[in-house]
């Protein structure tokens, strides 16, 4: 789904008021489409951290050690722009702009490219399935086996859940079998849905856990399937965890993707938003499952509403060479680097080289190929970050 939000407009909506609720919550069950709207409203605010201003272009060349953000930020192309045909080289500034563009997608297959797209792509399926399923007396999908038939009557719901209209048309007549049950512990998630999907790129099993009330929204979505890469077939898992508290207006999101073979990549991306205190933060690590192999990792933190400067820490590993981590305060309005070699910005940032950040990453690497450990989220601990623990809290495994 695309988040329909214009960067820099100053129009910010957060909390359950976006779907007719209020911060005075009772714990009553709300529909998944309303919950989805609330989460979208909250997550899109973080996209306001996207650096503004014009981007300069020059000839592409290789990064040298050490990284100098002042030198590479706008004047030299160092990374590939996957949103454009042919993946042309682009600047670090443009790359970070893509990372904060809620509508960014890869050219050709329109696949997700950042934490926003991965959230939308993952959450649209639980939203649609739960919205179209037969309901029980508690307002959640009724326990047992169900078959959901997609037809013209369900089009509006599917579109509201973020599925593009063109894809909705292609789904007409499809029958989706699901199995619904209560979770063994309902403190975090109330229901579990298992759905087996066949056809398309690969057969997969998607398991969804969720609790959607006017006081909290907790969702876990886990997809497993066989994947082939470099002529090696392995078991792949992608998992998205979401935790939202209505009274504090705090949203936590984590996306993880890996496999049970060393050729698999490790994607670990997190987002935190505090709507009351105007705080947005992202941690992103994309690359090999071995920390010594190719990767791009960054941390960022800033104030989406009042803007000011964004705290950015950036690390590259290319061809087995680890380049020095660099830091900067970036003016959100202009996109220019305000202060180089500093994280003392409008909000103090966190360096990738910080020992606690490194320990969190090391823990994820240690379990990277343990697909079985990622499949089952904690049923007793909801995902909940702060603007500091987003960078240091270990993953659930």
C-alpha cells in the first residue's frame, strides 16, 4: 500500500482519532481496517524526516575509506537507485530520501524497498483476511476453518486494506482458506490465523497473530516458504511485529527477513514513533547474514513535526571491507548537512558503533539462520520500543 501522505505539509494525524476513536480507551475490539488506518496514520508521520532540498548528481565511483558524509552526501554518486529503471547510481542523500519515502518501490517488480513498504505489504493481508472473515461474538474472526471468497463485494475492503485496485481485479473469484484459533496466551495477541497460499512466485504459509482494540494494537505476521538464491534452495522466513499504544501514541515496528542457509540475506529494520513527544527513529540493516560481509546499516532519529536536524549514523561493508562509520546532523528542511561528525542534533542520535547497538546486531547475527526461532513471536511480550531501545533491544527469538 502507498501511504497517502505529502512530506513537509505539516499535516500530521496520529492516535486512534484517525479512525473515530480517542485516547480515552476501553479495550473494546475494533475492526482491522480501522486498526490498519490508525497504524498507517502513525507510521507515515516518520516519513516527514525525509531530507528536503535539491539533489546534485555526478559520475558514479567507488566509496573510499573513511566515509565522509560531507563529501558523498550530494556531490558524488555512490549507491544504486533501485526505484529507477536500470538502477542508476545516486547520492547518499538521495538514498536516504528513498529510505524515508513511504511510496518508494523497486522498478520492475514494484517490491518493497524500506520499512514503510514492508509494513504496508505485510499488514495488508492480515487486514483483508480478518475484515472479510466470518466474525464471532467477540468481534474477532470466528474460530475454525473458513473459506473467504474474493468478489466485487469485497473490493472496497481490499482497497481499504492497502491492496492496489489492479491486484484486487486479478483476485476476483479466488478462494482463500484460513484456520482461526485463540492464542494459548491472550495477553498480547487474542487470535491466530493460519493461511496457506499457493500459486504466484512461491507457495507459502502465513501465520498471523493479532489483538486490535481501542487501547492497543498488536500484530505479528510470519511468512515461511522455500526460496532459491544462487542455485541454493533454503527455507526463508519474513516476520513483521507491530505494537501500538493508544494512550501514549507510541508505535513500534520491526521487520526481519532471513533464511536457514549462509547465502541468505539478513534484513532487520525497525521504526519507532512517539506522537505526543514528536519523536521518530529508524534502525535499518540490510545485507549478508555475516556482519563482515556486504551490508548497509544506518540509525536515524529526529522530530517529524518540528523538524530541525536529523541525527544520522551510517556504515558500509563492501567486498569484505568495512568502512569507517560516519555521523552527521542533517537539516530536514533543506537536506544539507548542518554538522559533520556529530549526533548532537535536535534529538541526540545513536552511533552504529555504540557498544549496545553492536551487541543487539551481534545477537541477531548469531541467530540469523535459525528460521525456527523466528517463526513464533512472544505471546507474553508485546513489541515496544523507546527512542533509545529501538537501537539496542534484542529481537524476539
